[in-house]
């Protein structure tokens, strides 16, 4: 079985490995090309005049993997790595300086509100400096359920699921899953109240 897994890994592209959650080479030319193309799109998005709302939505619909409806807003500036791995639900709002490192899928439900300076990370790196310097990494998906409010300056780490009807307090670092119908705060983020 191990031999077959190694053979499958050999014939997969680095992008396929990334999306499958396997270790991949982050310096792969295809991936670098996609990163640069996304940065070009985001440059245009982030330099539009605030009155150019329709053009902003048009750009995001082309960039993101899924948009739930036309009733969404992501304030400038917005940053992401690929865009295509990001899915937003209906009536989505993100405030200034929203950052999403979407090497894995980031799925955001309906009626979610994101405060300013929020970061969502899916990319994982080794704690061993020799391994880390090889530029080999892996990614874990992040899921936000419906009716989630993320306070300002929150960081959400790889592999986290925040279930429905959750509020995450400002400044929190979310390192593990948060159950439905709760308020959670802190570093590391912990549930302090059930609603």
C-alpha cells in the first residue's frame, strides 16, 4: 500500500498535492504563476475607487471559487493567495485588511461578518528549520459555518472549523474547532459562553 501511495504522489502535480493536503513544493512554477496572477487581480481590485462597487464585485466573482449571491462586500484592501479555494455564502461582509492564505479550501457560510485585520491561514510549515527551508509545506482547510461573527484582529489557523452561530472575540487566535452557539475569545481561543 505504501508503494502505491508513493507512486500516486509521484504522478500528482504539486498543485494536486496542495489541494489534497499532501506535502508539496511551494516553489513549483505552476503555483508561483497562479500566485502572481492572483496578485495582479488583487492589485486592480485594491486600487479601484470606492464608488466602483460593481467592478469590485465583478472582479471577486471571477477570483473566488464560489460567491453565494450579489449581496456581499469585501472592503479594500483584500489579500489572498489563490482565490479559487475561497467560497463565501450569502450576505457576506469582510472589513479592511482581510487576509486569506487559501492553499486549502476556505469555506464561509451564510451571514458571516469579518472584522478588520482578520487573517485565515491554511498553509502549514514544519517546525524543523531544515525541513521548513526546503520550501515544502502542506495545507489544511478552514470552515466557518453560518451566522459567524469574527471580531477584529482575529487569526484563524489551519484545519479549524468554526460552527454555526459563533462569535469570536477581537484579538483571538483560533487554534482548534469552536462548537455551534457559542462565544469564544483569547489566545488560544476558548469558549466562554453558550448561547
